[in-house]
C-alpha cells in the first residue's frame, strides 16, 4: 500500500508586478446628473425644447394671453413662483437662462444645472452663428465678432 498521492495543488499566486501604473488621467468631463427630474435631449434647436422652459396660454381679462416661464427660477421669499413672462419670445427666454444682458428680460436667478447650461450655451452659440451668416459675412466683422464671442460666452454663465 503506497498512498503517495498528495494533492499538492498549492496554487500560490505570486504576482509580483512592480509596474509603475501612473494612469491618473482624470479629465473630469463626464458629469452624471443622477437627480435630473427630466430626460434631457442631447441638443435643442429651440429654447422651448428644454424641459425647464414652458410656454402656455392663459385667459387674462377674457383675452387669451401668451405666457411663458422658467422652472430654474427660484421661489420668491414668500415661497411663491416668480411672475410668468407675458410673451412667447424664444430669444428673450434664451437670454434669460444664459444671463445675456440687453435683451429686455431679467437674468435667471436660479442655479441652472450644468447639463442645462451646456444645452443653452450650445443653442446660444448656434443662434449667434446663424445671425452672423445672415449678416452677409463681412470679413472684418467676423474677426471682430470672433474675438468678442470668446470672452462673451465665457462671462455668460457667471450669474
Ligand atoms: Zn429662470
């Protein structure tokens, strides 16, 4: 009787990798908004496509009035919603959420989530470009606008 069957399956995994894994490329671009109340489109062509911007009609003094509002706007100190806008002016609403001055509308005082800001800035930039094309491409002007536009979009969202 020779029972020399030793199950010597000692799997000692000796992983001795002394590699310097310096893979710390943290490009913080991917911001996942977990608490987004609405499904956001990846891009919008009209400000009304934003789930936070609403347009509707209301009967005021027997007349149908065009109204709009912005869900980013915070409640006033009394806990009421701010007054609706009495128009369907997409340019103004875009100016509102991008805090663009000189458009005859107050800037949004709410804290607009970054994913919304991206949408609005993208739409705003495309609108500016469209306007420039309409103006008939004057070379001198384009250069001027280009330089202007950079600093302009940068300061847009400081509100
Ligand atoms: Zn607002």
